[in-house]
C-alpha cells in the first residue's frame, strides 16, 4: 500500500480576509437597518409617555379584545400556512 493520496487544490480560492470582513459588515448594517432600528422606534413610541401610560393603555378593554382576536387568528392561520 502506498501513503495517503493528496487531493488536488480546489479551483475556487478562499475569499480574502478583507472580503469576508466586508460581507460581515454589510450583513450587520442590513440587520441594523431593517430589524434593530424599527424595533427601537416601536419601543420608543410605545414607552415615550412612560410605563404607567403604557400599562394603562394596554390594559384597556379595547386592547385586551384586540390581543385576544390576534391570538385566535394566529391559532388558525399558522397551522394553515404550515400545512398548505
């Protein structure tokens, strides 16, 4: 038996370090722009009048009814979207 066979080098070269850093930077900028900033805006608008106002608003009968309706609709729609 002969020794282990060596594989031929791949014709596709590994990306340079700067290209990897560039793609990571672009990805993080995208996530920040489209996920983090809108989430911060939602929390700012919800809480800019204070926690007491937020809890008073979310415990209003209309808010509770809308939250229940959202949960009921989600219970039906999520399985339908999963299996259809």
